[in-house]
C-alpha cells in the first residue's frame, strides 16, 4: 500500500490526491476561465506597463511635465516659462495608456495627415545623395495642398529642418504629423532623409550612422546660404536627435541654427545597447529594429556585400550584431563599443551653444531614462530638458481619438516663442573654417518620383557649385605682420627719399611704383604662409615642440656623425695628447 494512502472513517484506504481532484472537479469551469483571465490581465498590465488605473485615480488629469534647467537660464525664463504646453500636464489617450501600445500604434498606423512633399535631390562631393522633402506653409494653407512655386532667396518665412530616426524617413507617421502641423502654423519644413532612405539609392561608399553629422552639417549650411533671410531651426527625432545634439556640440557657436529640439534621444548608445537587450519586451524592439536595418541593407546589397560582412548581416539577431558586421566595417570603428562611445551625444551636451529643448519620456521602451544626462543639461544655460512620465517612443498620443501628438504641439509652441524672443542664436563669424565645411554640393534638377509614397520633385532652383563655397573673412593680423608692415612702410619712405635726391621726379615716381609693386607682391606671397604658421603654432604649440623634440632625437646620430667629421681636425688641437706636446715643446 502506498504511503500516500490514508484511512477514512469507515476504515477503507483512499488517495488524498484523488479526493483533491474530485473536489476541483466540482468547481464550475467558468470560474477557472475567469481566474485565468484575471491572471492574464494582471500579467499583461504589468508586462506592457499600462497606467490606466493611475490615470483613473488621478481623475484623468495626466502627469505634469518635469523641467530641468540651469538656474541662470534665460531660455527658461524668457521662452519655456511662456509655453503653456511645457508647463502643463500630459494625459495619454485612455485606450493607448501603455508606452508599448503607443509605440506600436504609431509605427503601424499613427493616423498621419494626408499630403505630398516636393523632393529635392542634394548631392555631396563624395558622391552621396540626400533626399530633401519640402512642405511649404502655403501648400497647406486653408487645408488644401496648392503646390506653389519654390521659395525665393529673400523669403523670411522661418524654416525648420527635420532629422528622422533610425530607418525612418519623411513618410513616417510622426514625421508627417510634425511637418503638417508646423506648415499649418506658418513654417516651411524640409525633411533631410538619411542616405539610402526615402526611396533614394546609395551612390557612394559612405553610409549614415548614429553619429554621422556631416550630412546634417552640409544641409544646414546649404539652406542658410540659399535662404539667408529665413530663420533656421532644426528638430531631431530618436537617432536623428542624437545626431543633431552631437552636431551642435561639435560646431558650438559656429552654426547657423537659431534654435533646436531633440526628441526621444538615446543620448548614450552604450547604455542603450545594454538596456535594449535586458528584458524580454525590449528584445522585441531590438529584433524589430534589426529587421528594419536588414531591410535597409538589402536595398543596398551590392555595396554592403563589398564593404561589410554580408553573411553576418543576414544572420544578425540584434542591433549590436548588425553594427558589428556592417556599421563598424563601413565606418572604420575598431569595435562596437568604440562606435557607441564615439557616436554618443552625451559628451557633446556641454558644448551646445544655441537654445535647445530636449524631450524624453521616462517610460520610453527604446531609449532608457538611465542614459538621460540630467546633470549635463542642468549645467548648460542653453538647454532645457523636459521629461514626461508617460508617452512611449515618439508617440505621446492625446485625445479620445488619438488624432494628435503632444510633443508636436510642444515643439511648435516652443519654436514660435523662441522666434519672437531676443534669445535666438545668431551665428558668429569664425576666423577659421571648420574641417567639415570643405564639402561642396550641387543640386540635381531632374525630376524624381518615389514609387512607394508617390512623392514627385518640383524643385527647379538652379544652383552654382561655386556658390556653395563660403568666403571667410581674413583673420586679424598678428604682431609679426604688423612688424612686417612697419618695416615695409619704412622701406618705401627710404626708397622715395633716395629717388627724390638722385633722379628726376618722373623717373623717381616710376621707380617708386615699381618698388612698391615688387614689395607688395613679396609681402602678399609670404603673408598667407605666415598666417598659416602662426595659426598652426597657436593651436598646436605643444604638438610642434613635441615634433621638434622627436625630430632632433631621431636625427641626432646622423647629425652628430656629420658634425664629428667636420670638426674632427679642430677638436684634435684640444685633445690631451696635443696639449701635452705643446707644453713639452715649450
């Protein structure tokens, strides 16, 4: 008899598990179903991070916007403090009260407004092609798309440049929400698509990545030169925000942007890489983004198969795998961590010198709150960081019908208040050109059709390649140049005096002119060299002395041998033997 059997009151032996099973069988089936549904709902509520009950208990008032800024910030005092959206509260759409549901809904539906762009193909000297998609304010005035002519050079309508996120382009729902809303409020919008996106082929061996700032720098400089009267602003989203902040930190004051906004930036790519592979729900995003990157690589397989590890790209199961087999090889990064460290925008935050609004959701399922540079943003007087408890990644749906995005309203209000304030950034003239400004660009005037979105080019401004080269003012003269100038003037006076004393006035005048021309030519020929040497010595003084030290050390054996050969006979006179013989003779 089994040890699990027991005796009942009648003295017969029964199995207790059999009794338990018989008791459970007496419970109605729908009770089990109800219990399963309750457990499933609780699991999904926590797994998907719903906050509906929190909204209910708060009376659907939403969560306040938390602002981080420097105590001496004029941007907050004179701009953000006047923005009712940023100083208010955000309430998510009740049936989208989850960061994951919002993010998925945005990417698969998003309810974008219906309109069409006008396309301009922008070519860099390295052969790369960038698709610029335009939406004019007059195109959406009155709610109808008019498709007027292009912008004039003297147009003063404010212009906003939009930098999309990873594998996103101008057709993405959130980009269309932003473009349409800004155009409707009197702005001209241009979406700068990443290379190889927006239906444009890769035409060079250069691909974009999370830290590639050359394209946005080139586009911004071109737009500023082409439309100098239009105030220029920029908005970056997700990876585009990381690129934008990095660009602002690299160029500092030397940017034509009057202000900028960074939305849902990952900030620190290394922390983001650890975060996106931490939990099961984040791994879904990791896999979804990897599939998008593989689709991007598939569109440009001929170049990827030549420059990167194509087999590794096809077998990639995470963003890190793709970066290891593609981005690091194309971008010449030693390791994936090296790529993430160099391209993170966190280390560039302190150098941002223009008004910058940063918006992040604390429940962002892609860009973790752990990477937000709170202290760096607080230390910079030009930055205001707005964090919201809920919102997802680039979603922030609001209203019962989820027809609008909260951050779109926040961006529009912030930029409008900034534009009417005295704190817009004005580019200062720089004495030396940036190493990134040497790239030149031309515009392809041929029509272009994007089959996927039906976007047709209508841009017809003729561009001159020489117009893209900015003329920089001559740097201030240094003390050496002033000495040269004084010596030069004294020399001219001396020549003039001698000419007046020795020759006739006509011949003297001719001689003076000839001498003047010769000296001017000599001075003009050496002054650029002097300026370059002086600039090099000021910027790299330590490096020059180090190179001089290395040159002396490495060349000393040869120089020493030569000196020993030349002065050998002279040195013999002072040798001990020679001195002894001289003394003995005496």
